[in-house]
């Protein structure tokens, strides 16, 4: 894993943790709500494990936030570098999924 990806994953994990704490949920309860282990939530929050886009969308829904709130602004992470292609695709996928969920739920 390169440094840009590591920084992105850690920043995203921090945002997940902040949102979870604001929602007054334990790691265990969040894990149950989205169907993963507590260890997975711990790893996501530490930036060790990056959730796939569909799981990030489920986390956002369980925490009553928009997916975008869990994604760090790239300008804060890597001001002089572009995201690697596979991460750019993952971000775009999450954004598409979030829009589809909003459209489906009548919020778009």
C-alpha cells in the first residue's frame, strides 16, 4: 500500500469513528447493524482495512450520514498528488451508489 492510500484510509477511518461516536453507537452495535465483525470496524477505524464501496454505503446509512461525509477531502491529504486510479474508481463508485440510494429513497 502506498503512502497516499494509507493516509486516505486512515483519514476515512477517523471519519467513520467520529460519525459512530456522534451516533452514540459502539463498534459492536455498528458491526451488527451492517453485518460484519467488531474487529472489522476496529480495522476500518484504524485505517488498516478500507471498506469496499457497498460496505461504506451501509456504514453511512447505519450512522445516518451521507457517504461523502466519511470520505476525506483529497486536498487535505495529498495536495500535490492525484489519487491512484483504483482509489479514484472506488470514490466514484461510492458517490454513484450514494446518489442511487438518494434517488431510490426519494431524497435526490
